[in-house]
């Protein structure tokens, strides 16, 4: 690991070469490297926090970044440094994702095919303010035997240097090749890196929607992630009223800035006066602004104790395609599950969509029809998360239609390879009038 | 299925909309559609072959295409039509790839996560001369519940129309939505189609290297396939001589124009005079031209009965990066397995590479070090093939590092989705001092 002034191409080539050596290291060798990284960051806490304070001071002084980004940058916040260390220990404790055999077939006597998991190769991680991502991604890369190129934002440059120096020194004492984690701080390195498809196999942007969209548009290699998280929830006429209040409150208000927060509420017309008023009252009490279509506004106006003109707004078409990331909810009246499916497939972002209904049949119809990574029935959209889903870590949430979809754990950093071993067989030995393949599935 | 004059955008949008309906059809409904397609093509044989004859006549007359492409275009060749029909029946007989559950986790009491396979959505298949690909891909799409846009080449236009009309009429009698197979014959439709990432999820080019490279460069969505198949085989010093002759002969000569044919032979320096001469004699007898580095040429000159200047050529650097697709083999002397790995990772195309050795340890070292989709030990590179590997069909061979790699069966047309069912849970119920996740793995 080296904080280089190397060109993007040099860094990428070096990562590619070392990725092959990294791919051959044992589980123990990779876990020992994670222990070394954990210890080094633990011992380097004072220096890292001092460097981070410089970033905070400079960023606050030049006023170029928002308070929320400043908060993300701040490693001295209670528990944040310990969480970073715990994250490394957690990743170390995960089962080794390398070399898992998931298919064995005897093609013929003594000709055995095996499919096994292996690292993808070289990951390019582009991140913005949060400096702890360096440690997080470096540990995911080492665990999964992928080389990684880390490209950080300028606001976290001092923290980046301090953390990376500590990690670099730690890795030098291990079998992990030095070049397998490359750090790039050069300005304007992103565009050249996104073109180096001969060296870089996968891009993972960790930051704003704009960053993700930029990478998706520019990258010559696959990009893992999602730009938008426009999650919808459909309340069917037979939904449980109290459950609707709880689940919608959690989906909208638990963390409104998250990609898995609720943005659009679809309400069956027969639930407008029975369920929606209770939901609306609770949301309004939490400070949520409701942007309603005409029918839902009319229904709520009859049932809300408040003056509706103070708490309800008229929804525009654009509101149904907007990820508010704020205490705002678009509400639309729907005449049934098919219309809900159509609305979601047209306006949604294929991330996470939910239904509230007491009918398994209706829930299945909804889940079969909706084209999203995650389809939830009678629970909050906020469960779309790698840790909550039990993956032990989260590389990101993907709305891609190939490779990895939904909350992505370590598996998303793996691909597979085929190994075939024989004793001299050739393809010309097989066919009509010759030997026949056995294709016998063997236990794995 | 309609052979439309629709714009690329209209065709793609229609495919996307109908893909959601297709995704909800039962196994039986999709298999019934495959039966109908099979019957229709069987009954339409006369008309289809008449249309194909027009294509052949026109193409032969205007002299624009090569004899080998003319041969690919010809559906009247012995067995070809029956093979097409058998292909549909074979695909119909495969296990349904939709809805396979591969993960179930109880996150908490009554909160169960399930991961299950589902179609990707909309495939864009671009193919050149071979008209039977229409039937092949249409049946793969129906089986896997993916909508497909088929873009054929102008040389097969009449065959394309005849086959597609038969398939279209057949599908009209089934539950498969008409729009789920779109046929595009408009010239210049490729570029606009490759930009429609909002509707098209995956591109599968079936044709020349140039077509594949063009799609990889231009597509705004993932491309499945491989441009080059530069396969190498390394002969370690302890390889079995007779096995070396058999395996190298098969790898090189069984079908030299295939992507899995051998292009570069790496020979350990201690095998130059013991094994290589036997291999070379056999290859020369089959008409293979050998392009040798200096050491291998010197060794062969001593041992070959023929005048070496007549049968050996000097290799240039470019020969080690060339996919000959012909009876030409580049030969290079190597001082050990590490050098073989380096050569292959630098010059190869990450498709299929093989080693001949009697040592499992050396074979493992080779397989761990080589960065290719397929790593073969003591058998021919020609086994890299979906049918031979027992996948029942082959969508293509992929050198991608994400999603699908190596020979790709129906699985490559699938992705997965998460379904979570609860009874009112919200994320705020969990955490420090609150409920804890159980993350109990359930049987699938």
C-alpha cells in the first residue's frame, strides 16, 4: 500500500499485477494482515485524529462543504473510531469467500469439472468525505483477495494520508503485496481511472448520487451501486391499520436521508378514509410534509384535526419521481395492486418497494410484478441493508440487473472460475459413435 | 413477437413492459410456449427453407460475404434444421431457472428474508449470419422468462422473417405476451439500441470479434461475451509425452476456428528435446505451421526429420498476442510455471488456459496464478463449452469478471431478488438496548 504520486495508469497496472499474488494467499495470511491493520489503526489513533482535525479545520475555514458533510468527515465523533476498528474485526471474522466450490460434475471417467469462487481482481473505490471508508474498503479487499485502488476526496486528504500510512506500514509486515492497495490522491484522476478497463474490473462509488451517476456514465468497466433510492410502499385495502402506521412511520422517519427511506406512498382508494388518516396524523406529528393527489387530499381533509391547508400540499407529477431524502412524502391514490405495480415499475428506481396487505396472494402478486431488487411485505423498507440482512458487512446496495443486486455483502466482490482436470482427454473423443459424456453431478 | 418497423426505442420500451408480465408466467406456461414454437417451426420447414434459399441466392449473387459465412447462413445443410428443432426441445427440457431459492434467513421472529432467482429483464441479442440463432435465443428467452430484442444481420433477412413469423404465430396461441420477443431489422438500429439502458439490461452479441468489441465499446449496459479467445497451454517438464501429443493435437486441430482452440504453446526448457519434437511432428503432419522462438526452433531443428526451414517459422512478439483461428501455433520456451503464468496473464485473453503436468502441486500453482475463466489440467482447451460442461445449452462464453464467466448456461440469463416478509417490524425496533437480530439461516 503506497500513497503514491504514480499516474492512474501506473497505479492500476501495479494493482493488477499484485492482484494475482494476493489471489493466491491463504485464508490465514489474509486474516493475519487484517489483524495487523487493526492493531496499527488502534495504535495510530492519536495521529489519525490529529490529521482528521486538520481536515475539519481547513474545511470549516474555507466553508466549501456543508455541515452534514463536515459531520461525516469528523472521525472524533463518539464511537466513530471504535466503529471503524470493530468493522475491521468483523470483516476478519467473516467466513473466507475465496475458493468455495459450488459445482462439481464428472464429465466422464477421470474428467472432473469444478466451479469455485475467486476474487474479481482489481476494484476501484471512489469515495467522498468519510475517511473511515478507507479502512473499511481496505479490509474488505484484503478479506476477499481483491486488489483495490482507493480514490479519496480532497476534503479528507490529511485523514486519508494518516490512515493509509498506518495501514501501509502494517501490511508491510504481512504477506499481502504492497501494491495491492493503491491510494490515489491526484486531482483529476477519476476520468483516466474510469477508462482503464484492462486493469480495473469493477468500480464502487461511495458517495453522492452525482458521483454514482458520473461513474455509471463514464466507466468502461462495470459499476456496482445505485444512483437513486426511490422507495414506494403500497397500502392495500385489507392492510392492518396499526401495522400501517408503524411500518410507514419507520420507513419514512427512521433515517429520511437514507436510500432505503420511503418516498412515495400508494394508497388503495378504499383505504383513503380508513387507514390513511391515522398514518397521516402520525407522520404530520413527526414533521413530515405530505404531498397528496386530489383524492387523498380530499379524504384527509375530512379526517384530519388540523387545518389541511397548513399540513397538506398538492403533489405534482415530478413528486412521484423524486427522491426527497427529507421529511417529505408523496401520496397517490391507486385502484389496486396492478396499478401499484405499474406505478412502481414506471416511477421507481428498482431499489426497495413494499406492500402492506393481509393477503399472501396479493403480496405474491405484488412481489412477482414489481421489478425491484427488494420486495418487502408487511415490514419497513429500512431493512434493505447488508448488516440487517445478516451479510456481516455491506459493500453497497445495487440496483444493477446483473452480478449483484440489493444489499451486497462480500459475495459481491467475488466471481467464479472453472477448473477441469483430466488424464489426457480431447473433445474429439466424444460424439456420435464415440464416447458419451456422463455429466454426473458430484457432491461439493 | 412482431417483426416491426417500430423504432428501436419503441421496441425496447414494449419489451420492457411485457418483460414484467413474462416474469410472472408459470413454468408450464413457458414450456407450453416452447412446444408451440417447436411445432410451428417443424410445420413451417418448407417455407423457412425457401426463404433461406433466397438469402443464399442473393448473398452468393452479390458476392459480399465469404464462403464460410455463406455456409453459416445455409439452413438446408444436413441436420441443421433438425438441430435447430432439437435445440428448442432441449431448452424446454431444462429445469426451470426461475424462482430458485438459494438463501433463507430468519432475521427475527416472523421476519424472514428469502433470495430467489429471477429473469434479468430485457436482453438485446445482436447476431450476424446464422439464422437458427433466432430460434435458439427466442427459446432461451422464453425459458428464462426474459424479454428479448433480436437484431439480425441483413444477409439473413428472409430467413429471419420466415422463422420469426412462424414463432410469432405460435406465441400468439400461448400466454407469452406478444411484445416479449421484439425483432428489429432496421438498419443502423444497433447504435440507438446500445444506448437504451433504461429498457435493455444485457447485450449478448453473437458474431465476429469486431461485433463483440463494438458492443463492448458502445453499450451503455453490460455486455456478455468475449472478444478474443487466445488460449495457451503450458507443457511442464514432467508432462506425459503421449498425453501431450493427444491433448495438444485436440486443442489445436479439433476446430481451429473456435474460440477455445489453442493459439500459444508454452514449453518448459527441459521438455524442448524430450516432449516437443513428438508434439511438433504430429502437428506438422496435420498441416500446422509452427512459429517458434529461437530455443524451441533450435531444439526442433535437431529432432525433426523434415527440413526445419520448410516447416518452422520464426515467431515475432505479435504472434504471442494473436488469435490465429487457423492451423498456426506460436511456441515459446519458458523456464517454469511462474513464467508460464506471467506469460498467460500478460498475453492471454483470460478465456481458457491449460497445463500438462504430472504434479498436482504444480497444476494447483498454475491454476491459482492464472487469471482466466477456465483453467484446465491434463485435458484439451476444447472442453470449454456449455454443452460439454453439462449445462444443457450455451448462451455464450464470457471473459467478464462480473456476473457470468466461462461457458454460460441459462444461469447467465438470471439474477436474483430479495423478498422479506414480516408482521409490522420496523428498523428502529432493533439496536443497542432494543431487539437483536437473530440471523438464523433456514433450510431452502
